[in-house]
């Protein structure tokens, strides 16, 4: 038996890949199907940040004593007031260290740039991309220190193909979840881990048509857009204005240098970056759990 425990947020939960029997399926199930005699425990929670994974999900994961564990987290951290990439990295490092101490092979992922997925204008995209680069720098340190099996979704060109994303552009669709499963399966196989058949990269159903996407936007999508109009969009405008008025913080400068480094590939350590928290007065982005039908 191969016991797999997955920790993280809505991407690991499987949002965007509906299970025909109800609920969400996602990359964790597709990956588990490619391992011998799998027993999957998906502990991911909507809206989780790195500190929530450490505090709420890690204790249950350690009790399960997994053979394989995944820690995929960080996107929600970038969308919060008080953003501090160093703290995100520290919480992730403690989570990974504890799982490894329990005997698990740990999978991690460098995260894609949400600004590219949203297709934002440059002025709004820059501060969000800078935050994601800063988080990825910290995730690189974790992977280098603990030797995790890490997939670089940020630099994989297939990550950003529109056909791999749901209509909300926040979550992968079935094809996108299968892409994650295949990349992580490849990492396990290359490391000599005992695997079964590679997950099928092709979706099992044709997916929603443009008419389906239009219907989603006209019904459920309207509520989603209204929520984003009062949280995410104003927050991006705040970050863009703040960037124009105030010099970038140390972590931002380091993220810019990393993003501009030509020919960077694979996992590598990064120089230490002092953490500087942003003002806490700005309310965080609201990502309360939503009905599973959305």
C-alpha cells in the first residue's frame, strides 16, 4: 500500500475538476491512481495559507504517517494584507521538515504567476507577479534545503495554456489537474520511487463548451465577479498605487532580480532575504469556503 497525504489550498482540493460522483476530484486523485495500491488522504482546505497548512493540516498528516506527501501552498499568501514571503517560507519549511522526519517523500511546487493567468494589465500585474516571485524564492530555499521533489510550474510553458484552466482562471480544469499529476508522477519516477502506470494527461470528458462557460458566467460567475470587484480588484489597485509611491521592499527587489535572471532552471538555493511585513490595516482578500457546486 502507498499512503498519500496532500496538504494545501483549493488547487490541491481539486477545484475546477468535478468528480462525476460529486465533489471535486483534482490532481491528487489522478496522481494517486498512478501509484501502487494507493490510499489517498486529501487534507487541503479552500483559501488556506502556509500558516494554516502548518497549524491545521500538518498534525493530521503526521498521524497518518504517509509514504508520499505534498505541500502546495502560497498563492493565497500573496493575496493578503501583511504579506511576508519569509514567513510563508518558514511555515512551509517547518511543514516539509516534519513530514520528512516522519518518513515521507515530499512533493512541492513552484507556483505559477496569477497575474499571467488573469491576463492583467502591466500596472496591476507587476505587484502581484513580484509577490509570487518572492514566494517562489522562499519555496526554492525549502526545496534546496530538504531535497523535495519539486515541479517548477512557474516556468513550465504548458502551465499557462488557456485550455488547462477553468473559466475563472483561478483553478485548473480537468486537463490542468492531470498536467500537475503527470509532472509530479514524473518526479517520483525519476527519483526511483515505486510507481504504477503514468496518469493519463487527456481529460476523460470533453469539458465545458463556450456555451457552458457563458452560462456559468451569467449565473454563478456573476456572484464571483461581484466578490472580486470588492476585494481582489481594489487590492490590486492599492498595491499598484503603493508601488508607484513607495520604494520596493527588500523582498520585492530580490524577487525582481530573480525574475530577471536569464537561463535560470531547476531548483536552486537563494540568498537570504530579510522579511518585511506590509501594513495590516488593509483588509485581507475574502476567500471563505464556497458551495462545492461553484
